[in-house]
């Protein structure tokens, strides 16, 4: 691929994300993205290219904050003292990637179940997060690691959503409900 083709693919991908951002369901209007059919052939291949972009961004944040994913075997497991640090570091890296490209993340999240190849790529990402965070071990089953990674991502998503506090619900009241002796 030459530079002209690279830049053309990049413009098409940017346009697809921009158009999907405007859709309530974050779906790419593939037929309305100029050049998408010619350059990518199918919506699934376009989404895979977008997932590749996301993976580069995420792994860049992981490498900047932690050992690279290729060193996952050296990352301590959940029984070690360093476990909490790795989990926190992976969480911060993931959130930084989402903050850097919220529209890209939203498009991929909204479309992951629609295409088998995208789902497989997403599951590989979840396994990477599970192992890198220390919540799973490299020898754990692929399905188990994907579930662990999905749980981590769901918790991070939930944590980052704005919360509405109802009047009269003070922190003290919640603490008393959790621990009556408080």
C-alpha cells in the first residue's frame, strides 16, 4: 500500500466514524461513505480496519503505562502484591484510549455483535485486557479470558458513566445501609 492509498483509507475511515457518530445506534451508513465499497469491499472489512486502529491506540496506551502485551507472561497474577497496580494501570490505559477516540470506541462497541470477524477481534482484545491486568493467566481458557475481559470493560464503562444523584441520598445514608454500625 502506497502513501496515497494509506491516506485515502484513513479519510474513508474518518468519514465512516463521523457519519456513525451522528446515528443514534452508531451504525456506519456504509453505502453513503464515499469510496468505502471500493476500498474496503464490505462493512465488516471497514469495521475490522477501524478495530485495528483501536487496537493500535489501546496497545500504545498499555505499552506506555505498563510492559507491552507481548510481556504478559511476566505480569503478576491476582495473588501477587503488584496485582492491584496492574489492574489500575490497565484501567487507566483503557480509559485514556476511550477518551482519545470516544467515537471510534462507540462505533465498534455498537457493531461488535453484527459481524463474526469483528466479534473475534473484540474477544482477542478482551483476552489481552484480562491477561495484562492480571485478572487472568495466559493458560486460562480463551472463553474464560474473554468473559473476564468483558467484565472488566463493563465495570470501566459503568464507572465512567455520569451518575445522577437523587436528592436526599447522602453518602452517609448509603454507608449506614451497607454497614448498620457506621
